[in-house]
C-alpha cells in the first residue's frame, strides 16, 4: 500500500472512530441523566445492541425492544399498598414514536391460587373486569386480558415466577412478548 493510501485509510478510520465515539458519549450522557432519576439499585445499561433495564430491588431485568431506538423516560414507583396488594412498578417510554410505553408491575401472589385466578382477583380489586386467555411465551404460562372492557387500548399480560406475579402492559403485543422472552424474572 502506498503512503498516500495509508494516510487516507488512517484518516478515514480516525474520522469513523471519532464520530462513533461522539455519538456513544452523547448517548451515554442521556443514559446517565435517566439513571440519576432512579434509585441506585435500578439502572439502565447501554449494550452493544440496545439497552437493558436492571432492577436489583425486585431482582429482575429485561432488554428494551430495539425498535424503540432508546429510552426517553423511565420511572420507578416504589412498593406501595393498594386494594390489598403490595406492588411496585417500572414504567418505560421509548424514544420511538409509536407503541413504545411499557409498565412492569410486580406483586406478591395470593396463596393457593393459579395464574388465571391471580389475574382475575387483581383486576377485580381495582374494579376491572375482563376475559382471560392463557398461552405460553418462551415456556412461561401467561394469562392475557385483551382490551375489551375499558383498558384504554392496552392488553395486560400476567405471569408468575416464584412468589410473585408480574403484570406487563403496553400498546404492542409484540413488545410485551419480547420483554417477557428476553427478561430474567
């Protein structure tokens, strides 16, 4: 390779890495700002292919759908009690403009109840009614309430792990399934 080609190659690579580094730095600043609004045990991690949300308080994590193109907003609502349930939640809004909001709610199971009964009782305690179907998502039994009784256009997915039931709501069935599938519950 001639000296001119080497110089051009080095200049192009330097420019590429400088621009990439700038965008990574800018993105990391926005992640740091979002993390500053969260408790220390909850954080967003930038990954090579997207973002991961880690909740060390509730001991779960999940990847943010890549189609969201980042995270615009995140809120953690600490454990609170309402209508006989103790629950906490993480609410995430993606940077993309459509169907990019998700809420992950975790509450303690009521004793001796199957998944559908847990979901129905939870809804009933908040004056909601719905019909539930059950299916498997990544070998996880899921109870699904489709929006047909005033859920404002959302579906609600319930599943159990250990002593807890998780409720995930969102405008997009695909995103909910993606979060369930790639999460560590």
